[in-house]
C-alpha cells in the first residue's frame, strides 16, 4: 500500500514508466512518470488502486501472484501472459 506500509495489496500492473494510460472512469490520459507504475484491482467499482492514489513507485512492487485462492470456483494457477515489454528492466 502506498499509504500504509503495514498493508499489502494485490493489484495488476496496467502501465509502466513512460507509457500513456487512459483511466477507465475518466476521460483523462496520463503519462506514467519514471520509476512508477499504474496498478488496478479486479473489481473496479470498489478497488483502492491507482485510480485512488495515482501512479505508485516501482519500489513498492514486492512479488508476483501465481495462484488464485478466492473465490473457490477460481482456485488454481493464474493464467500467465508474457510480462509487458520493459517490465523486467523497469523493476531492476
């Protein structure tokens, strides 16, 4: 969490440094600043994510989700997709 270091959130990285990103709820398009990324939760109606606090520092990214444990009907490995171009170098 960018607002509370004691909290951990799991979000999808939607945009990396230098990329332009159009927010879903607004007609705004922003460029992600160097050293930051845009994150979003699965439930856009109630998720606390970059729509609430803006781009977050890449230094807050701590890992990668590999499995879904809730809801029970979705238990299993996360469907893998190739990481966005530049993700590895952005996190190094």
